[in-house]
C-alpha cells in the first residue's frame, strides 16, 4: 500500500517555466464522481490516466488533506482508452510540467479544455512535516479545498466557476 503526502497550490505567474525539466500531456477520467465520495458511498476515487505513451489505473482514499492511501497500477493504453469512455463527468486534459526547485520536483498542471486557464502546482513529500522552500511563483495553498481536486474539476469544470470562486 502506498501513502501519498501531497500539497497543492495555485500558481501566480509563469516564472515556473524557467525550471521545467520535462512535460507530459495527460488525459484522465474517473469511474466514480464526487457525490459518491461526499455521500460516503465510496471511500476512494478511481481514476484512469493516459500520460504520454503510458496508462494507469489509480485509486486514492477519500481522506481530506495532504495524506491519503494511493494505489497506482500500469495498464495497457488500449484498456485505458476503453475505460475513459466509461468514466462519469468530464475528462481532464492537461499538460504536467515537472519543475525543479530547491531540491524538490514540483508538478505544475496546466489544464486545457473545460478547465483551461487553471494552473496548479503540487509537491509530493516524504513526511507530512517535511520542510520545503516555496517558489516565488507559488500562490495560495488549496490542499484542503476539495473543489480544486481533479475529480471535482471533472464534475464541475473551472470554466463554470464565477470570478470569486477562481481566487
């Protein structure tokens, strides 16, 4: 069993581009929706992701916050494409940029499609109390706000948010 310790932030400007190590186009969808988690009918999100020329089936426990159980399994791309067709809600399309900063690799997700205009940064940590240097381009932390989760964005895309919700 894997444990993911991850923190998520909004991005304030494009200075992150200076540290890009590599970029990967991703398409992902969810077998379940936010309602199943909110109503405790399911205790994990089930995601299908195609990342470049690889594909994965991923399950994450529904605990709020920065620490969750995570299970990630490689699957054939053809299977992932078939599973994406079965997903509920919208599809998430994005480019994930891996950005080096002060000994950590940040994942900066630049969303497309119905979530175009949204850019968030995530950092995976070895421990919940691990200290890390915040890049100058990092904005407000949104780790504990479920509306910023990809599963929530599949259900209610960023393009449907009002101006106040986007801050």
